[in-house]
């Protein structure tokens, strides 16, 4: 029973150690998951702030360009004839005015007045007057086809004079009856700079898109994607970070509409790009190792104690057996001495004169057995 109890104690010890080690592992896993969730929430908030900041910058500067285009209406009324053609006498003054407007600010690189066939009537920059605008071929037609004149934004197009992509913001300056369009050119690089006044989130992207999915600019810049058609967004345009899972990975996405209904700002950040949290597995492993070492030490002491107890029990049993043998030997010696004494008494009685008529020769142990050793051998032989 003692050894069974010891085995039960050792089993309990190792069961407790296993439970503690598993508890440390589960707790560490939960803490790591909690830390990853905290990182994801903070990254989502940072992405929301970046998208909202970019949307505010786009709203401000697109409104400034729209106001700049609208401010040219009085000069255009004076320069345009009733049939929509440009008065040659006012052409130089209008060109000078447009050039002065772009020199007063850095956002718009060029201002151009074009007719329904996209021919340049006046422009601030000489290459545009000579080569023409770099907007998509049907852009002017779509602007003139609007039922309600509004600011229109073109897809990115390559400017042959500067070899860089630009987008054009355009509106009909003198109402629906006007057959010409006033356009402002914005380099894609300038627009991308508006997206990240404080920089895009680390490993994240900010993009300016038209609501039809055409990518106008992005930060960090990716030339190959500019002007491409983006996949339809599966998240609401509420300016909040949403988690989208695809191909086994999770991405944070934010969609923020701008004041211009044709534009929206988006932000993306892959959760896998976040720096891994400070792992507690190393500390957990150290604690687990310490617990296992402690359990092994206690188990070793258990084993030594049990071995010592077993040895003690064996020694006690051996001692008991030795004592029993000694007592037996002592009792056997006493009996032998008593029998030997009886033999001597029998000889003494048989040798008395009263038994002379009856006495014959001694048969056992015999007259030769006179020494104590002879008597002892006779007694033991007779007892057996």
C-alpha cells in the first residue's frame, strides 16, 4: 500500500505539472492573440485617419481647382463669340490670363480652353497650344454631354510634352449652351502627394479613384496600376476600417467618399504586414522548463525516499528473520543440553546397585560415548 500511495503521489505531481505547462501555453496564446487584435485595431484607426486626411486634402484642392475654373468665366465671356469661337483680338489676353493663373499656384500645371472637337482654343503653356491636350479622346465629348454641368475628372493619360501621366479636371464654363470646355491639368505625382501629407501608413496604400473604379493616383506610387480598372469595392463608403478576407489573408480596407461624387479615397493594409508582437513564448518556455525541472527534482526525491523506505523495510525483515533464527538456535541449544543432562541422569540411575539384577550392557549411546560431543551427537541423532 505504501508503494501504491507513492506511485499515486508521483502521478499527481506530473499531472499537476502538465496542467500548469498547458495553462502557460494557453495563456501565452491568448495574450498573443490579444496583442495581434490590439495591433489590428490600432492599424485600422491609423488607416482611417490617413484616409480621412487624404480625403480632406482632395476635397480642399479639388474645390480650389473647381473655383479656379469657375473664376475664368468673366474673361471667357469677353473672349468668346456667340457661336463659341474665340475672338482673335482677345486670344492673347486670355492666354496671358491663363498663364498668370497657373503661375499663382502649384497644383494646376496647365489651363486650356478646348472646343467640342478637343481643339485647343487657348492654353497657359505653349506645348499644349502646339500639341494639344493629353486627355482621353472622348473626355471632352462626355463633359459637353452632361445634362447638368459639373466638374468632370478624366482618366490618367500620358502627356507627350512632359512624359508623365496627368488627369484633367474640366467643366463647361458658360452654361449648357456653351460648346467649349475649360480644363485644368494636374500631374498624377502631384495628386499622389495630396494623398499622403503625412505619408501612407507603413506597408499600406492610399488611392484616389473615380467611383467607376478607375485608379487616378496612389501612395506609394505604382505606375503599372495607374489608370487601371479596380475591382468593385465590397465595403461600404463610411470611412471605417473593414476586414476583408481573400486567398487566406486578411486585409483592412477603408473607403471614404469625397465632396465630389465622382471621386473616392481608399486605403488598404494587409494584416500580415504588421510587425509580429513581442512573443511571450520564450518566457513561457522558460517557465515551463523550470516547472518541469522542479517536478523532476521532486520526483527524484520521491524515488530516493521510497527506495530508502524499501531498503529499511528489507533490513527490518532481515533483522526479524535473524532474530528468529537466533532464538531458534538458542532454544535448540537449551533442549540439547536438557536431553544430554537426561542421558547422564539415566546412566546414573541405571548404574545404581538397585538395578544390578536388571542391568545389562548399555546399548545407546553406548559405553564409549562419554564426552559432551558424543552425547550431543546422540541426542541430535535421536531427535531427528
